[in-house]
C-alpha cells in the first residue's frame, strides 16, 4: 500500500495498519505527520525515544516495553505518558519501524 | 572420553537424554544430565489441578525414572556456566567439563517483577497456576470460594503456554456452572495483548467463545502494580481492574543461572538460532525449549519438535557437518474450552493457526480451530503420551517435527 503524506508530499510504502515498510524512507516530517494523525505532539523527549527505537530496529533487535524501560532514556511510566494508549505501537509507528510483534 | 552435558531434566532435557543415549557413539561419549529437583512435573496438568480435574498424584513423578540408565544423572544445583572455559560449576564447587553443552533450564515465574504481586496476599487472594504450589493453593481456594470478581490476568509476554490463561478462564466458567454458582462469579480476562488469543486470526475466529461464556475482556492492559490493599490491578495508563480473586500469570523469566553466567537477554532467555538451536554466541552450546529466546511458543509440543531437530544437529556438529536449518517454530496445542470440549491449533513461525484436520489431511480425527469432544479426548490422552512416549523420546506417529500444510484451509480465514 502506498501512502502520500500531505504536507511533505512524499510517497512511502506502508503496511495495512499504517507502519512504514522501509524504515529508510522515514524522516522527521513524516514522524510529525503520523503523530498528528494519532493525536500526539512530538517533543525532544519523543525523538529521543524514536531515535533509540530506530537504532535498535536497525540492529534487528526485538523491542519490548520492558526493554525501552531499561534503556535509560525513559521509564515505562514515562513511555506511557509520551505515547498514551500505545506506548510501543504508536512510538514504533511514528519511528517508521515495523509493528512490534510480541505475540507468540 | 568426551562429555555431552545437559543442564535441566525437565521436558526438554529428559527428551534430549533419551534421544541421544542411543545415537552418540558409546565408546567416545559420556552423557551427563544435571537438575536440582527430584520431581518431574507434568506441567500441562497444572491447568486442571485447580479445578479438581486432576489430582496432585497425576501431575508428578520421580524424575530419575525417565533418565536412561546409561546417562549419568546428578541431582545438584547448578551454580555457574563458564562458556569460555567449557566448564559448569555445581553447588559445593564441583566442576564438570564438557565438549558439548545443551541448556534446557526452562522458564520460571517472577512475581517479584511486579510491585505488590508477591506481597502479603500472594496465595491468599492472588494466585498463579504455573507452579505446582500455586495450582494446589488455588485448588484449595476455589473449593471454598463463595464467588465474586474473578480476574484472569497475563502480566507480560512471552509466557509459557500462551493459551493456558484463556483455557483457565474457559474452565472456570464450566467449573462454576457445574457448582451451580456461575451467577455469583464475574469473570474478566485481562491481557497486555490487543486480543484474547496471541495470534490475530485465531482471535477473530474464536472471539465467540468469550461472548458465549460471558467472559469480559480487557485488552492492551500493561500492569504497573497490584494494589493488594484495595484488591485492584493498575496499569501504566492508570486503568484499574478490581478483583476478589486474582489469578495471574506473572512475568516469565529464564533461570537466574543464565543471568549469572552472562548468557541471557533482558529476560534471561538465551539468544539462539531459531532454525538450528545453536546459541548465537558459542558454537558448542545449544539451547532448547523454554530457555531459548526463539519467537515460538514456550510449550512442550514445541520442545518435542525441537528435540528431534536438535538431536540431528548434535550428530552433525560432532561429525563436523553443517547444521540443518530446519526448525520452523512448529507448535501444536490443545485448547480446553470447557464442558468437555477442546480446540486444536497447529502453527509455526510463519503460518497462523488455521482450520482443517489433523494429523491426517481431510480425515482427522482431530479438527483444527474448531471445538469438539474428540479434541478434548486428545488432550486427556496426552497425559499418557507425555509420560510414556514424549519425554522418553519415542516418536509420536504421524506427527512431524516441521509443520505439514496438507489438509489445512489456509485460504478460508485469510482476509
């Protein structure tokens, strides 16, 4: 599925539920647009988390809420405050990385 | 004489000892297995113990009985693995050298990871059923419980046997119906996942079961703490769920031995190649069953399929041949749905549970992803299979280690 971001006018490939399929197509403007759709206003703290997630995703490390909580960047509680109702799902979506798969 | 050392004599370790004893050249190899506990538990039975369906005697046996005589069995606590030195230290300072190591130390519940969980109300009105002690204490509680809010809860993934908590909720529905007190019990299922089943397609297909049994659902609930004074669980988003009786599956973690030995991830599971079962960091160390970080279910059926492939890979490793990249994450689970019925699901890393028949294409007799009495009989018969075939490493006829796609309706529940 191809999605066009209105403000930046870039076309990117996204999954059925809106996650970027190629994390290299991501940029900060896209992050802001996805965050707007979800209803989150991004701050520097959000970007610290986003950069951490992108770094780990690039290294092919599996991400969990527990892992982000131990990253030293945010506690789990703060992660929930930054990305209410979807700490890992929303942060991953905004970070342009695949949907977290914790379900086995 | 070379030594193959197995750590842990649970389902996986016992199966490996039985598989390898007849396959390793006797003159060159000695097999040793170490476990600190005397008792081997039939862990799937812990689901039935709280409801008085199984007795305590039916779920435990002396572990030594299942270890082949030609295998050296040491009942001691394992203190440390020194992977660089090919040594394992046991309690009392005894050192075992090894040429090949198989780690099968499983997973444990870690209620202390959640604030308030294993406090003063642990095993009073907060229970687990993933340990023998927990399941037995819960049985005693249920026998006299007068009703109220029953909350069945999963703390975080991954957990051993991911469908067990749901089965618990289904069986609880039956149990209270049979006692004539279902109207006095309010059942709520609370999960950190987006749906009741761990696989999205099964969730869609089987959602009716929850509605039919009047089980309420709270999803995406990531617990922060148990407020044991006010009987409620609270998540990071400040959602609260009240309980009178909390049956929880605490965080599951690998053995602390793995952490002490510096070999685990943040949950003490060992990074392992998901197709060969060789650990990522050491070529002469293999891991099997719940101890690994594989993205497969932590379940006996998975361990059983892994054992067949690991046996072959150990022989290949000894002969200096390339390892077979064959394990596909195959899992095969019965799901008790209550009232003498069960479902069967069969899936792997890439295929979600689908409808169809098992193990014979189009014949069955077991049906996949559909409730039936035959499936329930299968689950009940499995206890016999476990003690008499599975852990003894006897191949279960017609059930292959990798998943078969025959007789399964892969298209029927595609969106």
